[in-house]
C-alpha cells in the first residue's frame, strides 16, 4: 500500500500538470456503477456515481495537496469551493495522458475506473487493480470526520509531542510499538515499509510493548521515521508490487531498504524472521532487534 512518500510523489507530479485546469466531464467504469446497484460502494463513496459525475462537471482544479496518505483535490465552481478526496488504496495509480493507449502497462489500462476529461484536452485517469482505492466528494473536511482525526504531518513541529502523548494513552501502552507507529492517529503516513525500516535502524523489536521503550528512545525513533520518510520522498518512494507515480513512473527507495522484505540481515548476516502485527507481516532481525 502506498505510504506517505509514495503519495507525496504522486502529488508532486500531478500538481504542476493539472492545477488551474477545468474538468469537462467525468466517466466512471461499469464496475463502479454495478457495485452501487448491488448495494456496495466500490471506489466512489457516499455519493451516487452519476451524481458525482454531474457535480464534477465544470469544476476547476485549484490545488492538489497531500495529507497523510490522502490526496486532496481542491476544486471550485461558481465561486464555491469543494474537496475531492482520494486514497490510492493498495494499487491505485493516476495518469495524465492524451489517449488511453499511452498507459503502457496493460494491468493498469485494464482496470481504469475513472476518467476526468479536462477542457485542455488531456485525460486524468484513475486506475485501480484491486479496487481498494477511494474517492469522496465533500464540501469540507468536516463532512468526513476521520480526516479530522489524523495525526499531524510528521514534519510539523507538533508531531513528535503528539506521538509521545499518544504513546502514554492506556490504549497504546501495551500494544507492539510497530502497531502504534503504523496507526494514523499516532503518526501520519507511516506504514509497514517505513515502520520496518525505522525499527531496524533503531534496533527495536517490532513486537516490543510501547510501555517498555523509554521516552528518549521514542524521540529517537520518531526522528528516525521522519528522516526515512524524507529520504524516500527524495527517492520518489518505493516501487513495490503495483505502486507507480503518475504515468507509470517508478520510485527508487526500494533499492535502499535494509529490512523490509529481506531474508538476510545486512548487519549480521543472520536469517531474518517475521511475525504478524496489526494484520501486517513484520520482518525483523532476531539478533539486531531487541
């Protein structure tokens, strides 16, 4: 699943390409329409697909920004501002093309679920192979309360203090530290990949209870997470499985990962081990992490 650096890469590529442009019309896939007919909500959430298509017609894309793992499209029509919120899910990808055949990877071309026709002639395309992505059209963030509950951006001055305070709450004290740092209410945008890397760099076992880590070590862990996230942003994120930047571009951080997905520890050459934490596979070195 794309984490903060991958989403940041998508936003940095999308913003200069589509900001200031106007949406002529939107077209959703039959899969989306069929899911609503069956009482489900595939990708498009809390609004009928036909209504979504209608309200987006004529919208001007004012700004594209990232918040945690979400993409916010700030749009405007008739002097009224709205928010189109997107989560990439596990396999979501954006493309800006003149023609659909410019999407060279067949698996993305096969699973196109939204086409935003821009008045400039380009197509803003959303493809999602596994269909875990989300699209919401809201008037403001307040219309979707979970967006208000996210932790501060990890680069904000208040983020470390927020992290430390959350760690002291009874609900987090006896949880594995890896589960805590992957919780978006505690740290924004840190998922399995970068939690694995930060804990390895700090020599902390992913299953260690949060209460058994000193405040000093927690501060060091937070700073390590922040450093790794920044490094990954500069590298364009990690292209693992189906993640792509816009138009199929790959990131480079996967070549710098030390522990995620590894069989051998790069420090001591021991065989790594894995355990399941919060539903995710956690790889670690039994000798270097305690």
